[in-house]
C-alpha cells in the first residue's frame, strides 16, 4: 500500500486498487466494509481497477482493513491513497463502470465454490441441478470475457437477459451474486442439449461423450473400461500419449494414485488443474501406457459434478467414489480445442457417440492446466485454464512488447508496465487451425489489455510460423536465441538482476551459429548472453526424423563409440538400419548438442522406445523405469567445458537390466551436470544458477541437480509460475527485448 493520507474528521480519501479486482465480488466487499465503518462515498470499476472514495470518522480504519479479508478470487497488486475534498456524503454507493485506457485485468476461471455446490444439490434451491450455477466466488471469467471492464455486457452472458429473481440477486450489494456477471438460472440462462440421465447412461454403457467445458469441448469415457479407452485412442488417433482422468472428490483419487498433502491441496485449489500423481495402475492400462504417473483432476464446472451425481444415482450408494472418467481435450490431432457448437457436432461425429452442447459461448478457448509436485513445490507442465490471465510481475516497468514464442507448446506474452501477461497454452503451430488460434490469441490479448506493442520478439529460427508472423507484422522485430529465452524467462519471473549461469537442457533450439543446440551452459547478464559450454555433439542420422525415432539416436551413439557395426543387428526391426552406418560415416550429417536427444539415445539403446508417437515419449518412459538413481564413478568427461557422457554409455551397453540402467543414466547425468555447473560457476565467480528447458520436467533431474547446486553453496533458480519447457519461452523473449530497448546492463554476446 502506498500514499500517506491519514483520515481526520471530515476527511475524504480516494483509493485506487489495482490487480484482479473486477468480477470477483470486490465492489460488494468494499460496500459491506464501508457500511461497517459507517462511511459515505462510492466504489466503481474503472480502467485502472477499482476506484473508491470514503468519507467519515473511520476512514483510516477502512483503509487498514481493506486488504485483510478480500474475496477468494481477488488479487490486490497495489493500493494508492490520496486525500480529496470532502463531499459531505453520508450514503455509500456502487457506481457504474468508468471508461478509458485499460490498466486492470480479468480474473482466471474458478472451480465451483462450496456455496454454489451446496445449492446445486439442494432441492429447495432455485439452482437445484442447474449446470451453470455461479457467483462472484466461482465460475467462468477469462473464457467468457470479450474485453474490459469486466461487465455482463462485455461477456458471453450478454445474450441472456436476467429474470426477476436473478436481477434481484445481481442488484443486491449484500449478496454473493452482486454483479456476478455470469449469474443465470433455469428460467433465464443457458441450457444443455441433453439430459444428465442420457449422459450418465452413455458413459455407463461404455460410450464416448463430448461435453462443452469452461474452456472448450472435452471427451469423457469410463477410465476403467479398457475397450472404451482403446476405442477413444483409435478414433482420436492418439496412439500412446497419456489421458488424464477425473474423479468426483479428492478422497476418490487415492484409489487410483498416491496423493500427498501438497498434491491434494493442488487438486482442490480453485484452479482445479490436472495433477500428475504416482499411479496405482487401477485404471485401464492404455490410459498412460508405459508410464508410472497418471494425470488426475477434480470436477471444475457444475456440469462435471452433476455427471458424477447422475452416475451415482444409477449405481449402488457410494459407488460414485469408484468412478474415474477419462477427461481429455476434444480436438483432432494437432488442432486446437473446439469451442463452436456446430463445428463440434460436425468434427466430433466420428469420435464421440454423444455430443452435449449448450448455448453459452466460449469466447476464449483454454485447455486444462497441468502441474506436478517436484522437490516439494508445484511445477507447471502446461499453464492455461485457472491460471491465465494472471500476470507475471516484473522487476521494473518495461516498454510494451509482444513476444510470440517458438513452434512447440507455444504461448505469447504481452508486457504492460511492470506486468507480463503470458497467454494460455496454444500448442504446436503445425496446422492452419493452430496458427489461426495463435493469431486469435494475439488479437484478443492486445484488445483486452488495450496495449499496442512497440516491438515483437520472436525465436531466432528463421522458418517458424511465429517468426514469419513477427516479420509480416510491419512492427520492429527482435530475434532472441531459443535457450537464452529459456534462461531469461526464469530470470524475469524471479526478478533477478545481475549475472547468472544458466543450465538449459532442452530438445532443440536454433543456435547463434546456426547449429542444433539443446544442452547449454550460458552466462546471462542483462540483454546479453555468452555460450560457456555445451554437451558433446552427437550425430542425427536423418535429421529431424532422428528426433522422432530414438533408435536412430541410439545408432549414432553406437557409431560414436566405435561400435557402428552393431547397428544392423541391434536394430534389425527397422528396415533402414542397414543403411545407417554409411550415412553416419558422411561428413554432412547434422549434429546436435541436445539433452533431449541424449535421453532418446538412452531409451533407444535400452529398448524402451524405438519410435515416438508424441514428443517426449522416450524420455518419459525412461524416467518411469527409475526405481533408484545411481551414479557411475568416472561416468563423464569435461574438457574445455564440453560435457561428454561417453563412459556412461559404454557402461549402459554392457548393462542388461533396463530398470537398473535407467537409474544409472539419470543419476549419472544429474551428477555430471552438477559437476559441470559447479566448475563453471567457480571459474566465472557466479552463484545464481538458472535451471530451465524441457528436460527439467524430469523430476529426478530437477531434484538431484537442485540438491547438488545447494550442496555446493550455489543458488538454483527454476521456474515457479511457468513451465520449464517452451511454454515459458515467450516471457524470456519479452524480457530480453525489453532490456534491449531499455538496458540496465550489458554483456557481450549474441541475442
């Protein structure tokens, strides 16, 4: 809180509250507080957030109390206070929203609150069994908002005039639905296309059901029915990629996974993300083939609760606890989440046996967020519904920058003052539909935030769709090297200033020298960086194809160890194996320093995964085998700050047990990275160590490298509010571009 005004008798104070304070019940909260302290004045939404004026003897007490018991979804960033001329007003009013340039924000969507849930199942409530019950403490926000200020007229609810009962609650400052913009009831609100009994019957009979969720369509089916799950995989063309499951309540999750206190709290949070948990393998085997973790979530919207309720009514009492439903995005492979009713009915006809629509529009699509608990802290894997559009607070105000991410797991970031707004997960820019979603997201974000960027930051790779968008924009552009952006993302969210050493372990990034980078030691300072070291280069026979076929990386490893003659025998199942040795002998075969390709090589060598059906499959299945990590003495070499794991791979070739070998690979690679980092940090006299890149989704790697850094009295920094993968890339691009335009410090290097 800032401002030094102190209320005296007859003093009037003006307060400006900034943050997520619109559409979350903040004005009725202020109204009640002002009434409690017997103050005159008013409260109103405006483009800056919430404007308050209070007048009376207890104004100072009001100012002191204001931040203490705010509504559940409110987030206060700043309160400024100034003295203004008295108006001799005894009454306190809630005024209409003001207009002007926007400087506030929309709150994220929130899961159904306990009060609404109680009404949902109360036969005496007018919201009994109504799938769209909501209040200021829960329900859709971001996904139904067209622009700010957040009023009903600027949301998807504008086409639903309030009935008399809803209007009364909407206008009642003492109730929790005062200006709840999504309020509706069976008399005046959205309606489902199908009854709950029909939905439950379909699920019970082993059919696949599509429903319209908060952020778009989802596919549901019985997660215990192997035949149904297999059918879903076949129809959705999703061979091996894991599905998430939804259970009715947190207590039900323990039947399917191990859940500790931190994980339970995450499951039950208002964001309701998917949480990766240690699987008990109690669902259909094809839910998460070859993996030891399963994604679990709890009901988000009233419709989810009602489906479980309807299933319970069809079963014996208490049987609902045994239900687990696959809950996955309803989209065709590579395309974004479906949100349009007509399009969903057409495009899901070959996937879902029943398509359940409703007439409340989804303005902005948003997938479910995915997190895991690593080293005792939540870690994002995918950041979307429930967390977006909460901004990342920056260390200082920066120029307005649009950053457009990379190609995989794309997000975009728009800066405004000292805030960086990172979009929801957009996905891979492989299809025309995905690129349209990418462009729609940029348009929506700039319109909602009312910001015109002065420059666009993009990846250094010249042939990405995001790069082409930036270059075609007509605005000044700035290319940021991929792994530098990974490091800068972490530095930005930590508010770190000064030099830092970054260990970036990733799959692929276009290097400053045009090479294929991915296992890098970078010295970062301000807008610059210098490449200090990298993993030993490994050939990629077949180029990008080698990234999809781990057996090829394993073959390159054999060739590098002088055992190329073993390739045809070891990989005889692959017709191209007999041609690979001559290819590897050529001088023009591309090479990579990628950490991700090392995981692929290990998985291919151990027979864990020869061909990937989704990105990261080989590494995830290799991680799932680990029972205990161990370290091979002398398992690595560091020469001129180039890290080679040649001794480790020679040992893996002699090790016949894949489980033991997986533990040895993880433990040795982590120990090697710690040795590498500690040596470079002491040479450079740097103590802050950034850990970023997609490989840091691996829990064993994170825990061991973080522990090793701390043991060496170094300060490891890893992502807290964004994923370590390419989902955090756009924030790093924006931060580098902002520092370039308004520099504080410089370091020689390439950006």
